[in-house]
C-alpha cells in the first residue's frame, strides 16, 4: 500500500507540471485627451427665441474618431515552457464628461425683420461623450520566449453632446448653435499570456525515479524485517 502511494506521489510530482497551465498578466493604464466639436451640418444644436419664447431643440452633437497610440506590452516566458494562448484587451469607461463651450451660429428664417435680433450667449458647459472602441481581432506577437501585444494604436468612436449653459436668451433669434470641448478618456491595455510550465528533463526524471526506487527498497526491507 505504501509502495503504491509513494509511486503515485512521484508520478504526480513529475507529470503534474506538464498537465497544469500558468499565466502572466501585464497591463498599462493611461488616458487620452480628445478635442471634440459639433459637425458643421444640420446635426448642430438648434435654439429658438422668437414669439413663442426661448427653447432648445437640441444641444450641439459630437461625432468624431480619435486614434490612440499604444505602447508595446511584453512578457518573457520561463525557459522551456510552452506558449498556449494570449489575449490583448482594451477597457475604458463607457461615458466620460469634459468641458464644453457653445456659441450661436447661423440663423434660421422666421425672425421678425422689423425687430432687432439679439443672439443668445452661453457660459462654459460640459461635453458628455460615449466611447466605443472600433472592433478588431486579438493581435499578439511571439519571438522565442517573448510574447508581446501587437497593437500600435486603436481607433475610438466618440459620440455625444455639448450641453450649453444659457447666460442671455437673446431675442428674436432662431438658429444653429455650435460648440467644441475637451474630454479626458482613461483606458487600460492588458496582455494575458497562458503557458505550460517547463517539463523536467529526462535526466532529472531518471534521478528522481532512482531515488524513489531506493526509498521503495528501504520500505520493503523494513517490512521484511518486521515479518
């Protein structure tokens, strides 16, 4: 019984590392500052202050793509290990808030020409932006025992609004309001590498097996003396 237990233990110590997998994870956290503005088209925000009174149809919209440069992350696998897989991921907040400014732009028709037209004025507001990474497959490079991330940059879609803070509503004015702003977007780049640990060399196994057989012989000798 003891002999069987000893033999099983030896086999587990030798074969166990080959059957198990290990992983190394490295990450890099930073942020990118993006300048955003409303496009010069009918998606601009609109504001009215004519006979019906002042009201917003909508704030200036944001639609832009930002290219974010990335560093190269790498890990060195233990000598003799076997690479299994690598996952590169980019994570960030779904929404970010920044600063924004809004100004009155071109006017609509409908203004009473017999009355003076006074454009509205705005103080600093906020830029509220949703973020979305452009989908792309996992990219990594393998050079010997070194595994590294393969992204040099990623594209980031930004969409949202610049919320105005009205200071003076003006009068007899209807038109587009445009704006620009700035947002700081934090992100994290992560590289997770999975590998099999090194398998002992045959000479190590022979030495281990010889020692095990020696211990086994001692057990048998003692058992024979007891009997």
